């Protein structure tokens, strides 16, 4: 809370003698002012892959901010877990559990003064991640790709939702891909050999499950939304069945 400094004049006088013998007083100027910093506003939040991004307003005089958080549906208190984030007014809280909802509050300090803890943020649930290790047999140190896409209620890919991550296999033909998914959609995935090395699926690339028909490919899909992250390994086979597969 901001408070204006005020000057208070105090007269210290001998009782009864003020009116009888004139004043025998001394004049003291005492200052009263704030003992704490302004309380920050409640933080804003945004979900990221197994992480939350949190930001808040800058407080005059603050040199350190402390970010308090909970993941049990309660509002943070001064006894909640906390992170000292320095003078920055944003923080990416990583390595979180996408099945939990996190709530944040912030406290400012500086110059020997500390603010009250702020109001709490809206609860935010981190986004799940897909961690896939794909083996491309006899295909070492080559360009490859991993693509995910949203599927409809019939588990068919939805146009325009495809996300692609490019990669390069190691000496064993292995490569690990990481992608972020949302909680509200059904997801499928496939992989391809990036023959022209342009980082996306394009004409001439070899797609997982593509047998004879260009533009068609086999894929795996989940029958329910991804509330938690998924980690798995698969081996690329060019002769893989072209029909979709449940995962």
C-alpha cells in the first residue's frame, strides 16, 4: 500500500507552565512512512509443454520477486513452496506434471522492505508432451521427420492441424522427437524419411505406411485426450500396414 510521508510536529511542554510562565518547549519533526513495498497484482499465466509461463507487474523499489505456487487446488500462502526469481517479472516454471493444476502468487522485496503476498492467479494446467524415440533401420545420419495432428471423432486427421519436427538420426538410426499437445484434442502421429531435407513432409519423402498411394500414410492415434505426457519408442518400417493403428 502506498502512503505519503507526513511531517508531524510534536510540542513537549512542562504541564501548567505554558499559560503561567510562557512555553518551555522543544520542537521535534517526526516522519511517518511506508514500511513495506506495494503489493504486486495477481500474476498472469499461460500453459506450455510440461511448464507454465507466469508474469506480473513491476513494483517500484523491488529487486527480488518470490513466486509462490500450489498444485492442490488451494491458493498460495507464505508457507507454500516458492522460487526466488531475481528482478525479472516473468518466469517459466518447468518440469511440471500436466495432470495437475498450478496456482501462483508473487511477493516483492528490496531495500530491506517486503510486500504482502499478491492475490492468486487463475489455475493453469501444463500441456502434455509427446516424447518419441524412432528408429529408422539402416538409415544413419539422415534427415527424418515426426508429425502429429489432431484427429476427429472418427480418428481421421484434421486438415491444417499437422505439426512437424525435423530431426537427424544418430549412428544407430535413432532420433528422439518432442512435441507439445493440448488437453482438449485427440492426437495421432506418423514419421517420414525427409529425402529432400527440407524439414517438412513433401513430395518424394518416404512416409510411414505409404505403400503405393502418394499422399496417404499410416498413423497411430490415441482414442482419448492426452492428460499426461507420453513417452514411447517405435521402429520405422517402409512396409508398414497403411491402415491407421490405435496406440
